[in-house]
C-alpha cells in the first residue's frame, strides 16, 4: 500500500474508534450519575434507620462509582490517544504534500562550530532533522540528533539500524500507536534527567511498610463484620476508622513531600508502561531490535510488569484528589501509606534496570523515526556499506527539495586523495549539489534511507566549510573565520583522520588573485593527506589541477544555456570545466547595469 492510501485508511479507522470511545464515555457518565444518586438515597435511609442493609448497599454503590471513575479515566486516556493518533496521521498526510514544518526541528542542537551540521542544515527550521524526526521521548530525540551529528563508522551498527528500521517500516500502524502513546502522555525532558536520582533514593515510604498498616485495617475490618452481625456497636469500628485516618494525617507531611518529589517522575514517565506494553506485543526479527527487546523483557527484570505496577501506583495517587474516596479508602485500610510502601518496594526492585529501559525505549523511538522516513519515501534507496569506493550514488538528489523540483545526478568518488572541482555559473546548482552529497552521506551513516536510486559508501568522517561567518565581538573577520575553519580541517587530517570534505568557494574573503593562489596551495597540500571530497568554485583556473595531477583532481560542472534573453538551468552535472557565466546577464535583466 502506498503511503497516502495507508494514511487515509488509518485516518478513517481512528475517527471511527474515537466516536465509539466518546459514546462509551457518555453512557458511563449516565451510570455514574445514577450510582451517586442511589448512594445518597441509601445513606439517607441508613440515617433514618430504615434498614442496616442499605449501608452495605451504599458501600457497594461507592465501590461501583470508584470503578466507574477508573473506567472513565481509561476512556479519557483512550480518547486522548486517539486524538493524538488522528493528528499524527493528518501531519503525515500534510508531510506528503510538502508541509514539513509541523515537526520539531531540534533547534537546541544547532552548532555553527560543528564539523558539518550548520552547513548542511541538519537542525532548525526546514532542516533534515525536522524532516526525519518523529521522536516522542527525550532520550529518543537526543539519540537521533546524536546519530546525525556524531555518525558511527561501524558497518555493523549502520546495517543493524537499517535492518531494524526496515522491519519497523513494515509495521507503520504500530509505529503510529507508539507515537500517539508518547504524545498523549508526553515524557518530560527534565524528569528524564532526574530518573537516576529518583530511582535510587526511595519514595518516602518504608521498604516493607510499617506492620500496623496491615494489622490495624484487618482488625477494623473484623470489627465491621461483627458490627454487621450485631455483635459490636457501630461506634467500635468507626473509632478504628477514625484512628486510621488520624494515623494517615499524622504522616501527611511525609505523604505530601513524597508525592511532590515523585510526581514529576511518575507523571512524566507515565507513558512508559504503555509504550512497553505495546512493544511487548511482538517479538522482532531484526538483530538490533531483538537486543533492545531483550533489554526490556529479558530475564531478571521485566519492564512490562514493572511499569504496569507503577501505573497502578500512579492511579492510586491520582485518586487522592477525590476527597470522598480518599476519606473512605484511608478509613478502610490507610491507602496512602500502602501507596508509599508499594512505591518504595518498586524502587528497591527496579532502580538498577530503569535507566537501561529508558535508554532502550529511546533507541526504539529513534529507530521509529528512521522507519517512518523510509515508509514515507518508498523510492529512496537503502545505502549499501562497502569498502570498494568512498561513494557511488545513482540519481542522487537533495531530500529537502520537492519531488517536482529536484534534479538528480550520478556521482562517484573512488577513494582517498581524490578531489572533484565543481564549477558553474551563479545559481546553476553547485551549492545544492554539495549539500545533497553531504546530507545523504550523513543520513547513510545514520542508517536512514537516502534520496537516490542507489547509494553505496564507505563510512568516513565528514567535514564541510560552506558558511563561515564573521564575529565582530571577538574581532574575527570573515576571512579569518574561513582560515580557522580550514585550519581545523587540516589539523584533523594531519592527525590521521580520514575525511570526506565539502568546500564551497574557498577564501571568499580576499581578492581574486590571492584567492586563486591560496586555493591552489591549500588543495595541493590536501592531496598528501587522508582526504577526499568536493570543492565548488568560480575560479575556473582550479580546473588546471586535473591536468597537473590527473589521478587526484577531476573536473565536473553545471552549465547554463542562453536562449535569447533567458537563461536556462538544467542542474545536470557534467564532465569538464564550466564555460558559460551569467552575472552580466542577470545584472542587466534586473536593471542594475
């Protein structure tokens, strides 16, 4: 099924499920009103001493009312999940229509000093990250950004991500469910950093609970039973209930303090058990996915059972907001103290495994983004990791350009010490081509599908110099900024790093003669280093390097054609040095000369 057809189907199914959930909630509201009214009537009859049995009826009505509250909470959560699911599908349909700015671009990851991310628009608005990113957890978002900004050179890691993403792409409905759960109960980044501390410090409750929280409720329950049998007066178990309420109130500060300290973590990570439950429904086949699955459901610590238990504790704490329920339940068995003890036992049992679970879920989250990107672009290639060539691409294009405006080109770099000099007129496509090569290389290292018909590469570190900027506050001129960037490149290469470099119009900050001489000397020096790459330039004389060193330098160009008063751009990469320029024609057409 094509992506658009799939999303239409999912949208219709989600809307039907949402209408069904709304209908059930309306029916449940009617039941709650009837139960509450019945409970009031029975309490009135007990007060009038019509019959003691009405007291039991009132308790039964209260129990059913509480169960209805729980069911209503689940229905509300279900409706929130379905609303998020509907939004997600709508966003993906808009994405297919070219609307890509609804997603988080990872602005916080922007770094002008990074070896390549700023030049290639990896982060921020209208960025590569914005196009790929569908993460719903803080750890997943950081991991995906890390894959793009610090690419692995391990073929095994790259292939592992590719295999996992390919398998996940075949289960897009589950991928949408994963995102909807994460968004409906969003995970807080602040709490993510707090997890280690929270897991190890305890929840304020005593590990096994204090014995009286078990003995006293049992004694009071026996008292209520004897009272119902006519053996004891009502005042005896009622006094026991009041004693339990006083004991809970005596530890009120402890309860509130523990609840306040744990509330951020519990609420922020409330989605984890639902995410884990979803992941536990299937056993993946891909090797990396199996490793992550084993980390969550392996021997010793089962994340599914652990988070389900934590969810029940969370629901118990949430019910403290219902004053009537809190009084009754604490009067029956000191519920709040049991919650503290249960939470403390949970922390003691699972503190060691919790960080690893969150890390595994974060990686699955990042892989879901790669899978979603591959599904949305069925024509994209899965890169082949090999050792023969640094890069061998067929019909390579820039993934951020619309399909109807993208022009694809074939491009190959055999190995280190090879440099391709790209010449061409202004706006002929040089910079776009450079970014297309760089972006697709980054995506390939990440394990992502790339914008090409075929793509093979050897994992190599990337370095670019395309957008040097001056800094008046530090006294750094534009030319000095360029030199510092090139110095960084040379130092890394001299240190033994193998680099694929992309340079756009070197030494723009000086005069044309100095620029040409400096470029010739710098490129001549690169030839001896473990470097290969692409250099775009307007200096046609740089093309002479291919004559002087035919095994190291190669000329490619983007040509334009003049048709009467118009300039025609075809953005097709050709062999040789560019022959046609357009600056004078453009100046004339714009009335500037």
